[in-house]
C-alpha cells in the first residue's frame, strides 16, 4: 500500500483515507489509483434512453 501511495503521488495517510469504507474520494484520486494498478474502466448504458 505504501508503494501504491507513492506511485499515485498521494501521501500515505491521504491514500488510506481515500480508500476507507464510507470515504468519498475525488474522481481524480480514483483515476490515479486505477491507472497505477493498470486497470481500465469502461462505461455502458444499462438501458436505452427515453425519448
């Protein structure tokens, strides 16, 4: 976890705070963690839009 915090550029304490249950991390924080882990995110609609 310490290395992951360093790799994301976040302080260790900030990193742990962002990932605790009930935390509401900023989008850029989540994106940094995801990118550092080498994960990609994909979005898709759950149903067709109305109208």
